[in-house]
C-alpha cells in the first residue's frame, strides 16, 4: 500500500458501509507544534463526527465517554506516550501515534503499549481514517514503515533469545511451530496479513472474503492463541513477549 494511494480498507462492504457505522469522536493530541494534517478530518467525513484538539497534560481526556480514539502527534513517543497514558488513567481509549521517528526500538515500544503507529510521510489521510476506524474495533494499525520496523524488531528479539540471528533456534522455533499449528491454513493466512498491519476489511479484500467472515476467523484465532486482541495476537504470532495495554 503506497502512502499516496487510498487505503483499501475504506472500500465499502455489505457488512459495514459508511452509512451503517456510527461516526466517532477523535481527540487530536499534539505534544508540541500544530496538528500536521490540517485538511483532516473534513466536516463531511463519513467516519469522524467530531475532532477536538488537546494539549498536555491532556486532563480533559479522563472524562467518561469524552472521545472514542486519541491520535497523538509527537516527536518522541518514548517520552510523550507514557504522559498521555497516565492522563487517560483507567479510561480504555485506543491510541494512535503519529511521529517522524521510524527506528525499530520506538515502533516496538509503541506497539507493546497497545497503540497504533503511523510514520510521518508514510501515510495519507485515508490511511489515518482507516487507522481510526480500526482502533474502534480493537485493531492496531501500522503504516508500512512501522510494520517493517516491528517485524525487524521482533525477529531481532527472537534471535537474541535463542543465540541465533535468524530467530529460529530450537526452543523458540519449536514453540512458535506449536503455536502456529493450532491454526487452520486459512487462519494462518489471515494472521500473516494481520501482522503486516492490515485490518479486517483489507484482509477480506486480499483473500476474497467478507469482512464478517474475517472477523469470525479472528475471534477463533484469538481464542486459539489465548490472545486478548489483535495486538496480543500479532505479538504471539511473531514470537514476542506480549506486554500490552488493554
């Protein structure tokens, strides 16, 4: 998926057309500077009904039902994401990070924190809309560069854990093989696509399945992997220790 082309997950399906989905409230949290995507959301956006700007220390986000999704734009996610999460307290609001940082360590830590990640210059506003809608149903969306960084980081961790650069040492390799053997061939296909950052609708388009069928498969996958959601499932699938904020 190229940053300049619309995200395929926005294509309507029989189960979820824009008219059938509730419009969400989004908080645009800017740790410093201005919100970079001035043209988003548009007043007639079919997915976002309300967007409000918030600044540190983000206290207004503690209000029950204040927003459905928070998009945090920051230079240093390692510093700013914890500040936002503390401000949210017990509120279970999904978070998407937008940052110029593209190093593996930053992307992995954001993902471990349960947040989506879009690298600046690596997404368009259509992809941002996809990320917001995916977050409302428990999926963690990553832009292409963030996906590559996550996979590289988890492969590195697996390799260090086994003394093998490839991450396929006897202990980890056997454990991952047992884990993956729990899934059917179709479920393994879906997990491969999920681990690259695609949402249910995009996966359905790739595999010629309805979005409802993909979501049913995902529910079965989470049960088989003993995962609490898409983030946890991807971490288990890629061989990482799950440390997930839910």
